[in-house]
């Protein structure tokens, strides 16, 4: 298993779009994303900082991808 790479919300959003997630709605700085198969997640867009590792792991669990898949998608 590879080490989890920490990224900012903007880059994570691009990753979600690559996985066919769509913006569902927004409340403040939190944007809700939904997939056609029913998966969903919330991504906080706070300026000037990266997402924490626990937050990133929770989002990966919600979108049902592994750390290795996450790292491979970031290399594209």
C-alpha cells in the first residue's frame, strides 16, 4: 500500500469529476457531489490549505476507491 498523498480541494474536485461525480449542491464552502450509481460525498473548499489525511481517507471511503487508486488517478 502506498502512502496517501495529500492534496487541496480543487485538485480533489478534478479527481471526482474524472470519476463521473457531478456537483449536486453547495452550502457555504462545502460542495456536495453525487454519482449516478448513488454514491455521494461532501468536499470542503477552504482556501489556502490541503485536506487532512483523515478527511481524505473518509472521502475515499465514501466514493469507494482505495489509496492506491487515488494515487494512480493523481499521476494522470
